[in-house]
């Protein structure tokens, strides 16, 4: 009888551990690391905005979540042998969720910065870009990032572009979508927006607007990578994602996805 009770207790404990495999080991009491728990769950939870074309957005006709980051993240999940479980959330909420363990990773054009490196461990970069200042085409007063001092910009809360605006002395108005930022510039509510050059060019091309222009380009290269919560619990997950990125690059898959959404390859520095 005692043997039967012990066996039942062990079975119950194992069930609890597996049920909590998507969260941190400290919370579940499991000795498995994050990658092992993801594999046990059969899925990886991915935070993304779903409102920042062409990186992560919805198809107008089907409402399907699509985009460069969406396809790259799905391809990485496939390499890991698990399902990609996308969760749409505001940019700052996505980053917070990664650090607290709500999400396993984030795919949303998250660029690597020294400040973020204090909180997150980043994978190898999978794409490269430049930050730009977008203004009205008729605006001849803003020709550099320094010219934003004392002016107003619009950007997502928690984004690098918000931080850049503040750094250059601008007052930043927080908005949720790329379209909103561009609209605020167009109607004169703000003076400019700082954003990814790829996103700005895509907006110009898809909307056909001639009211806006790129007024300045940051000389520093933006490196897009996947942020993971800091700590050794993610060492094997980060290594596995790095292997997946390397394989996707060697197979030409990253280039294929990039050409699909940008008409150019932004996956090579």
C-alpha cells in the first residue's frame, strides 16, 4: 500500500511539473531549463505587436497575422520542433512579459542596445536596419536628429525610437501603431517620428503618400535580435535559436522572407 501511495505522489508531482513547463523553473520546482520546458509544452510563446508593418501586422483581407518577424519567428519555432504561439501585445508589454516569464521570447524588430542588455540576453542578430527621422515633405527645418531638440515626436512606448527622441531633447507622444505615428506627423500634431527606415519606406510605398519624407538617417546600424530573460535558464534556448538563425540564413530562408516583405535583403550586415 505504501508503495502505491508513493507512486501516486510521484505521478502527481510529475503532472504538476509538466503542466508548468511554460514558466520559469523556480516557479515550478522543475530542474529542467527553459528550452526543455518549451519542448515539453510543444510550443513557444512569442510576444509581438501585430500593428507594425511590414514586421508584424494583419492581412487586410484575411486578418491573418503576418510579417517579416512573424515568419522568421515561426521558422525558428519549426527548427526547435515546437509550435509558434503568437500573443499580440503592446511593445513595452511584450518586453516586460519576456522579463517576467509571461512570454518565452519576443519577435518585433527589437534592436540590441546596451541598456536592454542589462535586462535581456539577446540572440545573434537576424536583420539590420537604420533609424530615420520622418517629417512632412514641406519641412525644411529638420535635417538631423539634433534638430528634434524642443520639438515633439510620436513613437511606441518602450521603443528605442522613443528613447532616441528623449535623448535628442524631444517630447515624445506615445502611440500604438505605425500608422498613427505617420498620421500625427501628417496632420501636424507632432513634428516628426523616429522609426525604422524599412518601415518608413514600406509605409510610403503602400500608402503612396507624398506628404512625408525621410529627413535624417542614423549612421549607426540597428541590429534586430530576439530578447530572452537574463540568466543561465535560457543558455540552451539562446544557443538553439542561434543555431536556427544560422541554418535559416545558410538555407536562404531569411533572405527569402526579407525579399517578400521588403523587396530587399536586410538579413546581411
